[in-house]
C-alpha cells in the first residue's frame, strides 16, 4: 500500500504547495505573535494530535433503504488496515484503529497486530457488538442483550464482551467500548427499572474482568434501533452507570446520540469536572444519528467542544485523558476521503481552541461582559489555521493536501483488481 504514497511521491506532491504554505504560515505567524502566541508551539501541538479511525468506517455505509458499494472496498480487517494506513500516511493524525467484534474477528489476531504495526498503526478502544445476531449464535438479541429479560441471553452477551477484552489484549488495546441497542418500541414493552438493573448486573461482571490498566467506555444513544425507549438513553444514565461501576468506567460522547439542540459542550464540561469523560465518537448530524462527516454541519459546535477540552488541558484537570475516535457512515463519498477530511476537521477544531485567549475570556466572565466573551471565542474559531495543519502534516512526513494527493495516486483504481466486489457488507448499517 505505502508504495502508492512513498517518500518520493509525497515530497513531489508537497513541493507544489511549499511556497503557498510558507507564505500563509509566515503571515499567520505574525498575526499570532501579536496575540503573544508562538505559531511553532501550536504546530507542534497539532503534530501531537491524534484521533482513531473506526475499522468499520473504511467500508461503504448504507441506510435502511439501500447500500451502494464503492470501488475496491476492503473485504476484511487486513484490507481495512491498508485503507487506515493510507489515511494516516497522508494526514499523520490517525495512527490508531478502533476495531469492532465480531466484524474484525479472525483466528490469528496476533498477525493482525503485526500487520497493523507494519503499517505504523496500533489499536484503540475495542467495540463489542451485541446488537446483531451472528451465524450460529444460540440465543437471539432481538429483544435485548446485556439487559435481556432472559438470564441465559444476558450471559451470552457478557461472554462476548469478555471475549472482546481477550481480543483487545492480543491487539494491545487498553479499553472496551460497550454500546447496546437494547430498548423498546412500545410503551409497556419493557420495565425500565428491571432493564437497567439487568444492565448493571451484566456490566459488573464485565467490569470485574477488566485488566488493571484498561478502561470501560459506556456509550449511550437516545434512539435507534429502539424507537420508544433505550436502556442507556442519555449521558445521565451512562454517567450514573459509570459511577456505579467504579473508577475504570467512563461515559463516552458520540456526537450524534443526543436529542436535537442539546448543549453537548456542556455535557463534556460536566463529565470532565467529575472525571468521567471517556472520550468521543466524532461525527456530525442534522436530524438524528446521521453519522455525517465531522464538522460538515456544525463546525462551531465542534469547536466549542474543543474549547472545553483545551480548557481542561490548560487547567490540568485531574485524570483528563479523553480518547478521540471517529464514528461515521459514508454512503455517497469514498470513505478514505471522508475520514481524512473528518480527522483534519477535528484537528482544526483542536488547533482553533488552542488560540482562545483564556485569560481575557476569564476576565470577561469575571466582569460580566458576555459580548466580548463571545467575540473572543469567535475570533479563535474564525482564524484560518489551514497553514498550521498543512505545516504539521508536512513536518510529520504526511501530505500537504491529503485529498489531492490521494486522488493523484488513483489508489482505488489501482487496487480494484485485487479487491473484487463483495455482495453485502460485513458492517451492517453504521
Ligand atoms: C451506534 O449507532 C454506534 O454509534 C456505536 O458506536 C456502534 O458501535 C457503531 O455506531 C457502529 O454501528
Ligand atoms: Mn458510536
């Protein structure tokens, strides 16, 4: 794979952009210097930024209505790793892959780890899947998994999560992300209290098997596929469960899993304050869990989330160590292009948040000056940091302009013969 984007190819690509980047970077450097910000420090922080790519995200997604396969889709975890490696080679912002089981299950996971490492990749949080029935599975999850009324079904779901921990140990991952689809479609279908009691009992068993240096991430979601109620429906329930389970359990924020217009940045602040923020599944949404590309609809919201994160970093908030991951579905674009764009968009929000004048903001807050406080945030958000991002990529050995570089290499066309189309998708609707 990396033959497509070897050093020579990247250097040639970068040369075309070098003068423009230098020019813009110098001008921005002078502007930031007037604000007492050293541009090279910001660039170094951008170089250190990293966000995990979901293994399922490199496959073409779909909706309830249709799925339109793309050219040269990856057919298994090894090919998914090849695509993840392209994303990281060009952006230098995605050195980790978040795997999903059993979608990524193969007999020899040690070989998967070796292959990943050969690509310069390692593994982020392991995701379990008890929202689908697998071939030959004795008991169905149609009416729930970890919260099912039937004890044997709950035990089967617990056993899968324990397997995921074992897979993660081989891959050298350090956390398990649990999202369940359990809920109900009709009032009266499920006893809310019994379901949550079952959940806690199941999660206690999983938590008990977590290695000492692992964390457990609890992901909530307001609706879908259950359309009346969901057992872990919001951050309140997820953080209550995390508190009940113990210090290694945290609440994960997927940007698409909230009621419309919810103040997500405020949820982030609350979770940070009580040291319960697991991290993120970044994506964007207009109506519900749309799984659109990060920053494509609400870039200011994404910036405001990072404003809270950078504020916590700045304050040295206790235990602050959020895991950044993408979780998107690409139905009409090339997943590699969307994931590169999204990783850069999230990195952009981080860099913009670094530019917030935090002393001046505090001053406005203390002196009751809402307009100027808002303007301080807007000034950072409106700063075009593209040259910082490009410079960071080039310094780290990546591409000045990942999209045009990727298109110039005609990656998909060149590998199409090695990856004949498969019918159906291993990932379902994500
Ligand atoms: C559910 O919508 C979710 O956000 C969870 O993270 C799943 O693991 C993922 O999408 C893939 O379906
Ligand atoms: Mn998610």
